[in-house]
C-alpha cells in the first residue's frame, strides 16, 4: 500500500521538478532520485563561467549577485602560483584572497543544505600560504576556526593536493544563507569554490520515528534539528569510488573504504541486482551501487574483528550511519548472519541481523549511532574512531560473519555551534621528528592524481538551498586484489554452536538495568539448586533467589542455552523491559550474560502466576471481584504495551502463566521474549512474522496469515478472560469428553446464553448476571474471527471496569434490598463436563480435535519446530 503511495508522490515530484527546474538541471539529472531545489556553484576568483570535469557549470564570483557588492575593494582574484596536475581544473584554478570580513549571500529555501568549500592551498599573489588562517561562519555556526588549509592538507593521508569540506547547515528562519570568511589577525583567507545544494528534509536528521542510539548506553539520542554537521567520511564499503554524478542527485562523493580498513580481508563480489528501496530507506539515501557492494569477514571470521579506523577530532559527538543490504544468495533468512557492532571498542549493537531489520533480501536499511569522542589527555587532538564487527555467536547464526555496505560519519556541532577542530601540526615530507599527531603516519607524500568531481551548473532558481560538505579528493583506488580472491561462501557455518568457547564480552544496557555476575546469581540460588525452582518451561527454569545480602527477593529466569531462539528472546526481553516501566508490567532488575549464560532477574512476584490460582493447584480460589481487578490490571498493562511506547509493542504470548501477581495481588504482565515491535507506519497495519505464541491462545487469523497486529494480543487476552471465568485450561487435549478449545466453547456458550453453566463452580452465586453478561460480551468480542472486529485494549479495560461497576452496584442493591444476592446469581454453575460439545465445521486451526489440527492450513512441521510448543509436552508450564 505505502509503496504505491510513495511511487506516486515521487512521480509527482519528478513531474513538478522537471517542469520547474528543467532550465537548470541537465537531462541526466532527471533520472536521479532527488533533484535539488537549491543548487549553486561559485568559482571563486573568476569572472567567467566554466565547466568542471563532470560537466557542471560554475559561475565566476567576480560579478555574482551572491558576492558582496564591494567585492573588488575587499578581495583579490588570483591564480595559483603553481598548479598540481591533479587540480588543474575548475574550481581550483583561481582563488579569492580575502583580507577582511567577507560574506557570500545565497537565497535559499528553508531546510538543510550541503555547503561544500573547495581549497587548493598554494601561494597566491606572492602570499605565503602557510600564513593563511581564517574563520568561516554560516547561519550562526562556526564551520572553520583559525583554519589552515595548508596544514590540514599536509597532514592528510593518503596525500592529497586539495580539500573539499562538506557541511550540513539547517536554514531555519529566513531564506538566506550567508557564508562569511574572516581572516585571523595579520592573516588572510582564501577560497577556490563554493557549492550549495539542498537535500531532503529528513535525510540526516531524521524524524522522531527513526531511532538513533547513543553508544555505549544504548539510549535513544535526539539530534537537535538545529545542529550543524560536518561530513568526515562517506564510504562505499567494499566497492569503488562512486562519482558525484552517480550519487542520488546531491553530488555526494562516495569513496572506497580501503584506506580506513584496519583488519578486513574479504568481500563478496558485486552482484548486479536491483535494490528495493522503501519508505524508511528512500531511493535518495544512497546509490544502488553502495548497497550492492559490501565487505564481509571471509573464512577466518572467528579470529578477528572486521575493523575500520578513522581519525577524528576529540571533543565532539559523531553520528555514524551504517548502510546494510543483503544480496548474497546464501543469506535470505533471519538468524543466518548475525553480528555485533562495536564503536570505539564499546558495544553499539548486539544481534545485528540485516534480514530481520529490512524484512528481506535486496532491501536496504541503515542504522544510526552517536558516540562522544573524548580525549584521554583532555586537550583537543586527533583520536581514532574505531568501528568493528564480530559474529554474534550467542545467537547461533548459520554463518559466523558480518557485513557492511556503506558508511557515513558526521561530526555534530557542539553547544557553542562550532564544528571546528584544531589545526594539525605541520607534517613535512622527509623530515624525521616529532610532528605526529596522526598515528602510524608514513612519511611518503604521494602526489596523487585526483579525480575531479565537479559538475554542471545551476544558476539562480528562485528557490535555493544550501549545503556544505567536505570531501577529500583522492586517488581513485582499485579494490584490493587480495580480497577478490576470497571465495564468497567461505564463512564458517556454525553447525555446532558449542564449538566456540568464547564468552561474549556483553554490553547490554547497564544504565537502565543492572548487570549481575554469574557468582552473584549462583550464590543467590545455591548454584541453581532445584529447591529454589519456582517455575519451569520450554525456556528453562525460574528460581527464587535473594540478592544484595538477602535484602531483595527476586525471580531468576535461566534460559536454556539449547534453545535456538533463546538468545534473541533474551535480547528482546532486556531491550524491551529495560525501557518500559508500568505498574502492570513486571520490572526487570537486571541480567547476567557471563559464560554464555542467559539469565534474567525480575521483581519477585509473591503470588506467582494467575493460572496457579485458577486450576491445577491447591490454592485458595480467588473471589470474583478480585479476578475482575486482576483482569483489569493485566488489560491496562497490555494497553500500555500497545500504546505507551513510541511504537506499538505486541506481546505475542499473552496467557495466564504470563500474568503474575505480586504480594498485593496486583497483576503484572511478564515474559516479553516473543515481543515484537509493531509496524512503524500508520499505513502498515501489521508486521509479517513467523507465527509464535502458545497453543490455545494464538489468534487464528495471525496463524493463517502470519501477520501480527496488536489485535492478536486482544484475542489471547480473550482466552485468558474465559480461563479466569471458567477456571480451565485454554486447551484440553487428552480427554475426549471435554471440549478441546476453551475459546470455541466459551463463545458458543455466550451466544447460546448459557455462559452461566460454564462458570467456575467456585464462583457459584458470586457473579451478578449483568456483570456476567458484560464480561461475556467483552470476552466474546476479543475472540472475534477478524482482528478488525475486535476491540482495542483500551475498550477492553473500559468494558471490564464497567463489568466491575455492575458487580458492585448489584452487590450494593442486594445489601440494601435484603442482604442477599439476587436469586439469579445463585443458579448453580454447571460442572465442566457438562459443557457444550464443540462442533468443528470450519478449518480454524485450534478448534476441534487434535487430528483436525494436523489437517489445518499450517504444516505440522512448523508446529513442532516452535519452541513454545514444548510447553504442551510439559504441562507444568511455569
Ligand atoms: C564592504 O561592504 C560590507 C557590507 O556590505 C561592509 O561591512 C564592509 O565594511 C565593506 N568593506 C569596505 C572595505 O568597504
Ligand atoms: C571601491 O573602490 C572604488 C575605487 O577605489 C571606489 O570608487 C568605490 O567607492 C569603492 N566602493 C566601495 C563600496 O567601497
Ligand atoms: C610560498 O612562498 C614562500 C615565500 O613567500 C616560500 O617560502 C614558500 O616555499 C612558498 N610555498 C610554496 C608551497 O610554494
Ligand atoms: C591559529 O593557529 C596557529 C597555528 O595552529 C597558531 O599559531 C595561532 O596562534 C592561531 N591563532 C589564533 C588567533 O588562534
Ligand atoms: C547576511 O549577510 C548580509 C550582509 O552581510 C546581512 O545584511 C544579513 O543580515 C545576513 N543575514 C543573515 C541571516 O545572517
Ligand atoms: C525543530 O524541532 C522543534 C522541536 O524540537 C520543532 O518545533 C521545529 O519545527 C523543528 N524545526 C525543523 C526545521 O524541523
Ligand atoms: C557512473 O556509473 C556508471 C554505471 O555504473 C558507470 O558506467 C560510469 O562510469 C559512472 N560514472 C562515473 C563518472 O564514474
Ligand atoms: C581461508 O582462505 C584462504 C585464502 O583463500 C586460504 O588460504 C585458507 O586456507 C582458508 N582458511 C580456512 C580455515 O579455510
Ligand atoms: C573485537 O572488538 C571488541 C571491542 O573492541 C573486543 O572486545 C574483542 O575482543 C575483539 N575481538 C577480537 C576477536 O578481536
Ligand atoms: C580499540 O581496539 C583497537 C584494536 O581493535 C586497539 O588498537 C585500540 O587500542 C583500542 N582502543 C581502546 C581505547 O581500547
């Protein structure tokens, strides 16, 4: 649905711009996914218009309306004293020499712009370039401060002759973009070229629905939309340079990553496939070639981290955008290639699974991380920013491997609005000696032949946009031959997960929930003594334990390491629960991940599971009103899950054993191991997923279509409501005389008006008829066949509260009118065996008999493969 919308609007967009901007945009540009509304190329120090090597037309700034009117009194035009062959082209052939404050003014539209500044630092007009230091400001941001293009270029590796700096500035208030040059005292400024290009509004500072994680805390980081950015690196990982005219319309330059790889051996061959862009990753995000080339780990993947390193200025936040896309034939499913992402040796992401993120092969996806780079010495200097990846063995993926397709690194402006770092010290070619702030410097200054990357021109549209950017011109580099010899299928298959004895240096969130050592847990449970077991299930055991010297009682859930899905569920549960806090949700206290253990520590729930108080236990039955309150509490918890967080969270495993009761009988929803985030877009009402859940509670619609919505939880909750009313399991398999499916049985009874016959005998005489009717109505509506016909959890909460009021009103009346409940309440509830037999005249999955199930639309194989069904075999549940 949304794809169609996207295509239509994109088409309209093209139509509009081909009409509006046809005069200024060349023919080829019509094919690009983005057409800039603002686009200026200013050749500084020149009075004519010239084309660059890409065929883009640059206007001289001498008589430009964007230059100050007294330009000839305040600056000089000059040509370079010498011209490196690599930069013998527009806009490097001329420069404007500036001796006092000097402002270029561009009329632009509101929104973010690239500003690209071009510098070729050589002597101009007999001025020593080593004496040029200057400031550049724009829109209140300091882009460069006491900047020396000469020192900067001298320190660059690989060696270059010229420099292109790219900034992103958000034009907010008026439709003017000023770029001001101010020389340092007794110095002068110069510039060779200025480029301003607009970009899509949310390209780099995305809307609130896109999460940016702060490393290492893994909390959501909000990039202030008033921040300015400087592009430091933009790489086509594992591929060749992508020229500016092959970008998506913004003339960004994508360089190969060879110069930044620290340990990286293999990359799969480029496959010529077409990429399916999405609403979250629109076609302008990155060119197709970026997504069809990649770097992976090769056959030694367990021995090393796939690692890159990037020199950056300390004292700033950095935004890393990692681009991913699976196109290799071997990887088509979730959990085939799962890896950990480290940024600066800290865990940025566990369980990175591109297929899971994107939903399939050939669908691109990107992830954003922000990290602060500090300087251990406390002074501003260059530091290395490390990016590394390692297979996520805890997840037992099919291949031990990792992948990266593209990478962009931006510096974020500080509180003072500055992006400027200190100048590097001068790096001289052959001299030995101290000036080495950049590590592993080699003293060979290659004279590189630079590709020129400058394009066609656009003069004045009425709407203009500005963009700043920086890129280093470098020698075009070929992909290393070493890599191309690696066979692409040479990953180590992890047929046996126990092969690796590595303990994962886990860094799950530690600020939001506590990390326990294994010693703490073994001492809390007397080394997992059976006497401490308070529950068991397919996932493993739950123990009661005391931590903090006995001060706190906790429930300790130890996941069975042999469960394949376990690792992901473990991760999900921590990720979800550590961020959610609600009276009716179980609180996660912490976790333990030592020694490949997967242990979760929760608040201890003194009264155990709801089911324990309904049937199959010798516990005192709970009175009706208290049952209603428990249902209301659980419904509130689910309502919060569905609507309280930024994105809908679907529990997927609502059942009476996942509703726990604390010492005050407050209901708490637990067990988020199967939870799934709901769809991001409103237009997308479901998420497609492999069916998971517990037998007897699974929404038949979800089962048939494999499309999960929050209404699937509503269905399961309806089953729980009838469990509470009837005190019998959702499914009874081995007694042919009893109806198999509670849901079916209860709905039939409700419709026939015989619900009172199936009520828990222990509640005899307790339930007011109008309350029972309302309760039955709520339960029945939850179990409707079509999700859209079922109420939302807020309606369920409301309906149950109303039922409680009806009950209270009836009790009051009974007291006022003689102290007894109305006679109708006293009608005996039928014992379970007298319930109506279920007829199975349709093919719903969980109705009728066991044989019927195997004939159902879903293969029996899949049923067996789901770990949750192990709970059927082990009816103790937990
Ligand atoms: C040039 O014009 C700007 C404003 O347009 C002014 O601030 C500056 O002082 C002028 N410079 C000279 C040398 O007149
Ligand atoms: C620029 O210099 C010329 C000649 O030196 C002078 O006539 C003119 O007034 C000056 N313009 C400004 C704006 O200072
Ligand atoms: C620039 O000129 C100075 C003297 O004015 C000279 O010492 C220096 O070598 C020149 N630099 C270059 C790169 O030519
Ligand atoms: C500018 O930087 C140079 C060298 O990095 C330094 O010598 C000079 O003092 C600085 N000037 C200012 C005004 O900061
Ligand atoms: C841009 O510069 C011009 C001339 O220096 C000045 O009049 C104007 O106020 C500036 N606008 C902004 C938004 O800085
Ligand atoms: C920036 O964010 C503020 C609130 O955080 C919002 O009001 C404003 O519209 C945003 N501006 C832009 C240009 O997106
Ligand atoms: C742009 O991409 C096409 C197709 O990949 C390629 O043939 C062409 O050489 C590229 N252009 C430049 C300037 O690199
Ligand atoms: C990995 O690949 C290299 C080169 O293809 C080969 O020499 C080496 O033996 C392989 N190692 C393993 C463990 O397969
Ligand atoms: C990979 O990097 C992480 C973080 O720096 C480190 O903890 C781990 O030991 C590295 N693994 C290997 C195999 O080098
Ligand atoms: C990060 O890891 C790299 C190698 O993986 C190592 O060289 C570097 O020293 C580490 N940095 C820190 C701060 O530990």
